[in-house]
C-alpha cells in the first residue's frame, strides 16, 4: 500500500464542498421570483421543450454507449495482455472489463453533469428575466449563480469520478498501473460529450437560423417576437446546446486531461518512488475548485458598468487564489519550483486567450466594428469581413498555445526529474484548468441571459427592462466565446499532454521505448493527411446537418404564416410545439453520422496500415493521426468560434444603435445594414455553436480513443 501525501485531503474536501456549494446555489436560485404569469408560462414551455429533447437525446446516447462499451470490452479482452500489465498479473479479459466499466462510468457521469446543469439553467432563465425588472445587479447574480450550478457540478463529478475509479482499480497498491486501466473513463466522457455537443448544437443553431431568417429578415419582426413559431425552439436550443452540450464538453476535458497527466506522472513516480507525481493533478484541481467558489461569491455588478467588468473581477480573484493553491500543492507534493513555473504558464495562457477572445468578439474593439461597418454595403461584404476576422484569430491562438507549450516543456526539463519535460506540459494544463468551474459558470451565464432577454420580449416587458437584458445578452455572447477560446487552448495544451500519454502508453505496452514519430515514413504522412481531412469532413457534416434541419424549420414557419394570417395580426397563437418537435427529431437524426466519424476513423486508419504491410508501423500512423488531427482541429475551431462570435456581436452592435452612416444617421434595427448583419450572424451560427465547439471534443476524442485502443496498433 502506497503512502498517500497528507495534502491529498484537499481532493475529498473540495469535492464535498463543491457539491454542497452547488446545492446551496440551487436552493437560493429556486427561491427567486419567476415574474409575471406570462413569463412563467413561457419559461415552462422552454423547460418542457428542453427536457423532452434531452430525454430523447440521452436515451439514444445511452444505447450507443452500452453497445460501444460491450464492443470495447470484447476488443480489448481479445488482445493479448502486454508489457507491465501482463507482468502485474492482469490478463486480457481483466483489462477488457476494466476498460468497459471505466467507459460506462465516464459516460454516465458526463450525462448526469449535462442533465443537471441544463435543468438549473432553464429554471434560472425566467428568474433572471424577473430579476432584470428589479435591477442589473440582481439579474447578473441570478444568471452567474445559475451558470455556476452547472460549472461546479461538472467539475466536482469529474474530480470525484476520476479519483474514485482510480482507487477502485487498485490505485492505492499499483499507482503505476491504474491510470492505464481507467483511460476508458475519459473515452466514455468524450463519447457522450461529442453526441451531446453535436445534437444540442444542431438543434440550437437550426432553430436560431429558422427564427432569424423567417422572423427578422422575411417578416420584419423582432428576434423573440411571440408571433414567430420558431422562437420557443430557439430558446430551448440555447439550453440543450450551450448548457448541456458545453457542460458535457468540459466534463470530458477535465477528466481526459486529468488521466493523461496522471499517466505522464508515472515515469517520475517510478524514478523517485513518490506517488505525489501521479496524484498531483487531482490535488491541483481541488484547490482550483475552492478558488473558483470564492471568485463567484465576490462578483457584485454595478448598475452603471459593463457587466463583463464584474465577471472579470471575480475571475481574477479566482486566478489569484489558484496561484496560491498551485504554490501550496507544488511545495508539499513535488517540492520543485520549476514545475510551479510550468503551472504559471498554463494560468497565464488562460488569461491571455480570454483577452484575445474579448478583442475579437467584443464590440468595443476593431474586428467587430469592421464587420459592422462592412454591413453598410450588404451581406456579401459582412460575410467576407467576418471570414477574414475568423482566419486572423488563428495567429493569436497559435502563438498562445505554442509559446505556452515551449515554456512549460522548458520549465519541466529544468526540473531535473525523469520525464519532467512532458510532465511540465501536464502541470501547465492543470494550472489552466484550475479556474474551469468559474469559466464554465460564465459560459452558462450566456444562454441564461439570452433566454431571459427572449422571455422579456415575448412577455411584453418594457423597453427599459429590455435594455438591461440586451446588455446582458451581449455580455453573454462574449462569455460564450471566452469559454470556447478557453476550451480550445486547453485542448491545445492537452493535445501535447495526451499525445505524450499515448506515446508513454505504447512504450508501456511494448515494454520498451517509443519517443518519436517519423512523418517522413510514407504511412505516417498519409495517416496525417487523412487526419487533416477528417477535421474538415466532420465540420462539413455538422454544418450540413444544421442547414438541412434549418430548412425544415424555415418551411414549417413560412407555412404557419401562410395558413394562419391571424398569427401576424396577433389574433392567433402560432404552433410552437410543431417546430420544437421538428427540430428535436431532425437534430437527433442528424447527429449520428458526424458523431460516429471521429470514433471509427482512427481505428480504421490504424488497422488499415497495420494489415496493409508488415513494414508499416501502425502505432506511428495513429500517432500521426492524433498529432495532425489535433493541430488542424484547433486552428479550424479558432476560426469558427471567434469568427462566429464576432459576427454575432456585430449584429448586436447595430441593434444597440452604435452604427451610423456617413451623415451621422443611426443604422439600427430594420435598416439594410441590420439585415446584412443578421445574414452574417446566421452564417456564423453553425460555426460558433455547432461545428467549432464539437471540434474541441473531436480533438480530445481522438486522443482518448487512441489511448484506450492503442493495444490494437501495437
């Protein structure tokens, strides 16, 4: 039995405290008033639609998860046990059922996290709308704390899940083996996250496009006008895509990256005999969760300020406390200040990418203003400028990720520990993920304020109240973009971490070394080429799915307007349920093909080259797939996320009367510039809310599936 470091107490304490904090938030939010009877009626419709979709979606995911778990267990169980696992007495069947069970536990935890987060977010929507009738400060508190329920539950379930399954699979006796047995946990979380993100993303953007194009562009009515039959589906989509989908995404991020970091710590553990190298990632996250709780509690928005400033203050409090927690953990567990430097690199990278994302997606800065200016001459110039801005963002993204990786690797190398260079990148990733609960809270703040704005418009709230929720909605667009940037850079740092974990696992199974990938080998080059293609093909399938679903919604809404003239006159109520049902069925059907593609592709490519020629090294081919697929995925996600966010806030900028023509006249809602901006926003919607976020999951899914199934290629 290993000697557990005393500081490890922070993990169970942080887990319990976080669950208690989330429970307290739930109680306090549910006590808030729900506003007028009309607001409550609209809120109930949104809840019913979101709940019905999630039940259908997770029923489908559950079936696929069980099938994959069985197939996974059989495949791994039929392979010969190799390397250190075999020497430790594990046979193939034992490894197979350990992997399958870990997969199911990861899938269940991911699903539960998404479900609970969505439930509270929907319940917070109407309460935020009601709070806006009081003042901005109260509305910010309700929205942020409603989002915090999701953020803290997800990170707590991730930390507790990885910790429990690590010790359940013998971590107290064989810490050098258990991380290899629990890799299925990350795969299960990634598998569910991809389906959840895709299904929710297809739903939300198809409904949004349908509502915008038929409502604002064709009928000339406001965005959330109750006469628009697609408006409820649009509001439902914000919850199932941005809350449940993103929640599952960041759950699998924290789980997969935790496990990858633990695998990299094995080398140092074997060299030093100090198990702290394996347990360090869990402890760092425990301190991060406590720091994020305090950050949430100090947020107090002032009536006269941009709410983003209040959220930033809370974030920097969480950052400051995380630095203290990182220092304490390094001192007591590793006693190596070079690795504290590596962790600081990750924290600074998270701050840098937040400012980069704000620059490209906030209306205060030049990129969004340029898109708004381009709208004066029509949709074509708006779209051209938005594409250019999106491509430009890849420069800053690559610089931040590249610089962080080099510095973290150098700090790790300077630590003088065996395997320290790769472990330095793991510490940087863990440092970045310390504030994950706070960042995820800001992300869910977005759909809550968006829904609150829609509820107030549908319920006929006055212009003054709409001004508050309009301001919060614009901030919400930025916070959603920030989270995508944060998730993208964490994916970039984790990419190298998980790539190194794959290399270590191959070496572990071979019982030798595996420290380089030769891209000059023909099979590796072709595998890398196929990986880049995979990223673009996946994006195509996801965007096409949104387009096909949106077409069905557009036709259905047009038919309602045509068949029932009383809808536009306000004497007849549209059939919201029909559009919700069309969107749900189409979204669930359309998510299958793009979700299965990244699951099957690396396996097919690896096996193809394994059996094509005995001279081909399949393990290197799969390493090339993982490496190049990750790079292509991160760059394309940067283009989609930031470009889409910039298009959205350019539209908001015009709607807030911030654009003027050459004569000084305001070009606001209903102007040609506004119509052009709506078209641009509609183009950006499936990029920033469907394909882009799903690419984050794809990148980590490639890593987790290759980690789990690398015995196939060895």
